[in-house]
């Protein structure tokens, strides 16, 4: 039925094993925001132990055995041992970029997240308290924020919707049930899509498959496309929106929840709905848009999330889900302390002529 993925994205890289791909992309992200989320120094030594620890924290049970992988990648001149530990060679960096385009590091992160979520009653209760309903939510969209999107979809009578970055499909499913419309969901996470299909295999109004936000293709056309806090994973928002636009019928809509962070208050102009990174792309593409300001909702969300996590820590530990608690806590702590004057959030309704 669907043809979301291009031929390039159906191809794999046959010269590297799964373990090698994991280690290459893990080393590529070793000194990145993923380290900062864990409170780790970007200058820490990249020895085998620290790389294994970093990989396990993000990949979890999906991490392959890397015992022989350091040797195989050294033999292939992908990695080298330096005074600061293991590092990608110049050639290895090029390989890493190619692998990241097909299997980005966050693919492993979300495989691990949806796997942990599936096993945790504490996390279900956490979602109920923070979001108002357990839909395995990862981002910020609670029932209050979601209500605005539902009203817009009803107003524009969207009969066929594409949700890009659907995760395990629970939000997509809820939207479909609520407004009684056909929805397609795509996500880079194989585990998320597997769980979505397992849960909804007998529902004719839902279809899920693996897809990549950075390479969108389909033989179908839609009334609406959703980016539910997923445009941050686009390596080129202008290209992503251009590809999304080609999948829409005339007079269709793109709906995107988008948060804007700034590093310093001197850049406060960038928080305005008309000056965000997304708005800049929309101006370049000459796409008209309107906005709903959700900034207060977003600021309150991070604080509420942190408060609930602290209150529920022992519940997560008691069921053996401390890794999941730490994963949610790291992100919540970082953004709860970001600064109210350095953050804004909007729901964009983008009009397609």
C-alpha cells in the first residue's frame, strides 16, 4: 500500500555488521548533547569502558556485543586509539555520516525507550499524571495541547492523515479513534512500529511502517501531515517540509508542535512565533501559517514532569525500571532548569495552497 521509503533508505550497508554500525554511531555521538544529558564531560576519555557505558545507557537491551568490534573497526581503519581514547578516523567519520543518514543514533534511543515503556507500570502511571492519559508520550503534548490539534483537524475535515514520527503509534491511534479518520504513522524506531502494528493489526483505520523524517516518499496523498514534536530530528527542515508538501492534496495542512530554545536572553527575538527556526523556513518556502501559543504550557510541562518523576522514583526502582526513570529524569531536569525567558512553544498550522 505505502511507499514511504526511498530506494536509498531501503538499502543497508553490507560491509558493516550491526555491532559495527552501533559502535561507529555511538562513538560519533560520544561527545555530544547525549553526553550532556547524562551530566558527562565532553572531554572525558573515550576508553572501552566509558564507550560501553555510554552505549548501554542509550541503546539498552538492543546493544550488541562489542567485544570484538573495537578490533574489527581498527582493522578496517574506521577507528583509532589516540591519547584521549578511541576516535573515528577521517574515513571513519565519513562512514559514520553515511550510517547516521540511514540509522541515526536516536533510532537506538527510541527502540530502547519503547521497549522499556512497554514493560513499566510505573511509567504508565507517570504518563497518566503528566499528560492526562497514558499514550507512552515522550515529548510535551498532553491532553490539553492535543485538544487544539483535534479541533483544527475537525475544522478542516481531514480524512487521511500522515503522522511523521509516530513512535509506538498510541497518539496516532487516539487521534484516529477520536475524530474517526484514517491515519498512517511512520517512525525510524523498528521497535515502536512493531508495537504499533502488533496492537492495531485488526484496525482498518490505522497503518504503521518504518520511515525516515529525512527521506519522505509516498505514492499516497494526504489531507494533513503531523509533526508532533518531531521536526527537531530533521537534518534539514526546509527539505523535510518540501518533501512533506509533495505528499499533500491541494488546500491541505501541516500541523507542527515546535519548541524554541535560546542560549541567552539577548537572542529573545528568536522566541517570537514569527522568528523561530521553523518560522524562518516557512518564510523561505513562502508557506502561510498561523499559530497557537503554547509557551506557558511548555514551561509548566517540564516542571511538572520533574516534580512527578521525583515523587515516583521509588516506584520505578521497585519494579526494576530505574534506567527508564533516569532516562526521563535527565531530560526533564535539563529543560526544567533551562530558564523561562529562554523558551517558547507553538502549534503551527501551515497552509498548503
